[in-house]
């Protein structure tokens, strides 16, 4: 009986992959295509095709800034890829449009079973309303403070452990006449996402919602926003109010800024420009001393429902997240490997930022506070609505508390709607 | 007899077809979406909602009014200054002098640069640590690290100057072409009658340019109202929505928030406003009535 089933499965899979005649072609969308990452995927695809001569992978690199729009258009037009890179920041959005295949069973029946970092798997599951796994996590990311080791040595100060120390260090390192600023604020596109991770790391508030109400407006969160806003123009460049990622990193790598809050994703950019004059710190803690981390969006691979070659697509996903590929990929981009078998790889020991981030994530005292990226309105509330408001805070036109309260009430309403729908 | 009846229709059919495809259909579809709740992040809520989008827009959305006021200010300042400077440049390069060909080429060249590239150039010029203001600070004028695009007090003039750089040549080209069609005898006759330079400009040049000025200001006003590329890439509408025009707000709502229904309603509002002002402007200025 069992043998019969296996034979049947083989026949079926042979049929689905083009009847065995010729090659199967699958399309893969890289959600963060560019000179940094494209060559890494090209190498991995070459290895995959060598191991699977009957499958051709067509690589399409899409800039991260427009990828969500590209997916929307593709879903509307029925032209989705077979496999796509997705992060949890828009995973819920894709799941909501019923574009993806749940991969729980596939993972269970593969070599990946039990090999994926539980915290990342959990982050992916929390994103979907039904708690299923719609993407196989490949990399973990964490918010860090990149800092200039040489500036700190010169000034004779130690890297900050608390936000108050960071504020003091920022002021200490600032010298506008020499075009030197202690810190840089992301005031433009992407600002609020970062600001919330800063606020929660300071306040130690362990939940995004308490009794259905958003905790964003917590007075301790507002305190932190006030501290950061007070640095604007005093210990940061004036241009910061418009800073998106590109400008922010350009200031840091250009040598006019001493500390920058971003995540491991900028590892390549900052180490290429500054070499060993840069290192990473975890986000500082607040007066409570508790370490609360708002997890960064988790990168992973999804299989699209429209794919006619889901078996081949899965094979590729499995390959990309296997020990060897996952190690290769994360070493190149400097992120936390999702495959736990990679933990003992030699490169991790010599990579300060990744080692530091792993240490924080493994520390039992660390509390993770997942942001409600599953809310359909999350991006609209935190980006379109709130980013200009944060600029008002920086310019002194709005108080931190009023700013956070407005955002909190919108999040509370969205959460309520989501609960009701669920 | 029979051919006569359908022949005219057959002849205008291609025009009507093109208008239907490129004008009627897009406009109708935007109007259609403006009456819907249509947001791809919440597809289960999509559907007909009547004038709800317009009610929210008119009564609950301060940013709509703010962006509208900014758009009006932007159009008036941009078109006014571009016309003035364009006219001055056109008059200068209409004179005969050595190197006129080169001067004309230089006057017109910014027009050939795309909005995004223009922004690229000016972002570098405005760069607080390497641009003109850093240079000025080194000479003792202003303070180092001045970011004109980050300061609410200077972001408007800085954006205006950038768009002026690109827009002035449009007026210069159009007005120069019209200047060259003014018969020289008119000036000679005026000179014989004792008219000075200024009098000749007021009584001969300006009346002749009237239609060109009306048409170019109208075209430019519509373009400036719809300007997205330059402002979006230069300031992103910021800081704190200080430079958000109505179309930029539409882009944010539709593209960033995926709220296509509301974005369509905003677009319809912009369309109606432009249509109304265009008709009013042409009526008041008696366009084409030069007898």
C-alpha cells in the first residue's frame, strides 16, 4: 500500500512538473535586488541548477522600495512569481489577498523540520491571521546602533548602555564647526518604524496592546521621543528631518556622524565604508534596565498560489534555507541565519554585529515585543499618517505625547477591527 | 445621398474612438473608483459607498485643504515668476549681440533636463556639508550645516528656485518664438511716431504676445498644479507636509496607503478644480479674440 502511494506521488509530481519533457522553469523574485544582493543569489541559483538539472530558475531583482507595489500589481494581474522573497512587514498583506500557500506541511516533511530559529518562525506565524507559516524565514535582523569606534576612543568615552548615556555621548561627540555630529535621526521615510523600536527599548513596555488598547502612547515612550527630538539640530545635522535610509547612511559613512540607529541590514554599507572603525551596539535600555526588543521584519521565502510548479518552487525554497545556502547568504549580508545548524559556523564568531545580535536574542532576559504588522492599516498608520507628524515633533510643532496618542488611538481602532474579523 | 449621411460620422470616428480610449475611459474609471471603498489591504471592505469619500475629504481631512492651499500658492508663485523671468530672458536673447546663439542654447538647456535629474542636481547644491551653503559658511555667511530643505522657513523658496530653474526656459522658448513673428515695420512705425523703448514694449510687444502668454500660463498652471516628480524627489512633501501638493497627497494615499478609492476622490477634486479655473481663465482673458 505504502509503495503504491509513493509510486502514485511520483507519477503525480512528474505530471505536475511538465510531464517530464524538458525543463521546468520557475520565476524567483528577489525582494531586495541590487548590486549588493543580486550576485549572491546568482551564485546560489547556479548551485541549485547544478544540483537540479531539470529546473531552471529565472531571477528577477526588485528594489525593496517598490516590491510591495509590484506584488500587488502581480496579484491583481495574475502574474505572480513561483517563489518570492517576502518580509513580515507586508506578509499579512499578501496573505490577505490569498496569494500565498501555507508551508507548514512542506516544512514538516522536509529536512528543515526543527532546524529553523523558533523566534523567527513565531514572528512569521504571528503575521498571518490563521497563524500558519506562509514564508520560510531565512534571516533574522535586529535593530542596532552603529557607532564610530575611533570617535569614542578619541573622546575617551565608552559606548552607551542606556539611552541617557547615548544622549550624553551624542552631545559630547558633536562639533558643528568641524561638521561632526554625535547622532543622526531618521526623520523621513521609514522614521516611525525605527522610532517605535527606540521607544519600547527605553520604556520596557512588554506588549504592543494591553487589554486591546495600544501602548504606543505610554508616557515612558513619549519621554524617549522627547529625548530624541531634543537632540535634533543640537547633536544631529539639520537635514535629518528629511532623512530616509539613503541620506542617513550617507551621513554616517561620509564621516559626519558618530552614531546611527539602523539594523544589521546596513552591515554591508557601513563596513565597506568604515572598515574596523565601526561596530554595533544593541539598542540602549531605559531606566528599568529591561531589554525589550521590537523584532525587525523577518525575511523569508514564499510560494505563490498561482504557481503551476509548486513542487519545484518548494525545492528551491528548501535549497535556499538549507544549512549551506543559508550560511553563505547570511555571511555575505551580515544577518542572523534562520537555520540553526549555521550557528556554529566559523564566520559567526568573527562577525561582531551578528554575534552581538545573536547574544541579545539568545539572552533569556530579552523580551520581544512584536509590532502589529499583521494589521492591514499598520503601514498606512505608521508611515503615511505618522511620519509627517514625527517631523512636526522634531520641528517643535507637536508634543511627543500628542503625536503618540494620535497614533495609539488609530492602532487601537485597527486592532479592534482585526480582532472582530478574526 | 446615402453616403452623405454616414460619411461625416465615419470621418470623425477615429477621433472619437481615440478620445474614448484615452480621455473618457480613464476619467470615467477614476470617477467610478471615487465612489467606491477600494483599498487593496482590506479587500473585504471594498464596494460602493456613494459620496462617502467626498464627505470625508471635505469635512474630516485637514490635509486635503492644506495641500490645496499649498498647491494654489505653488501655482501662483511658480507661474508668475516663470512668466516674468521667461519674458525677460526672451527679450534679452531676442536682441542681436555677439554670442547670441550660445546664450540661447544656455537659456533653453534646463528645459531638456528631467524633473528627477533636476532634483539630483539641486540636492547636491543644497547639501548641507558639501553644497553652496557650506561654501558660504566657510566665507562667513550663514552657519555651517544649514539645510534649506529641512527648515520650514526656507523649504518653500528653495523648492521654488529649483522648479524655476527648469520652468523658466519653457516661457522663454514660447515667448521668443512669438516675439520673432512680430513684424519689424510695427516697431519702425512706432519709432517714427516718437515711441520710446518702454512705450514700444507696452503698445506693440505685449499686445502681440497676449495669446502666447495666456496659453503658456494656462498650460504651465495645469502642469505646476500636477507637479509630482520634482517635489516628491526633492522634499517628499515634507518636512511635516509643508510642501505637499494635492497630487503628491494623492500619490501618498493611493501608492503608499493603497487607498485607491480615496485617492481617486482626491483626483476627481483636482480635476474639477482645474477644469473650472481653465474655463474661467479662458473666458476672462478672452483668449483668441485678437481681432
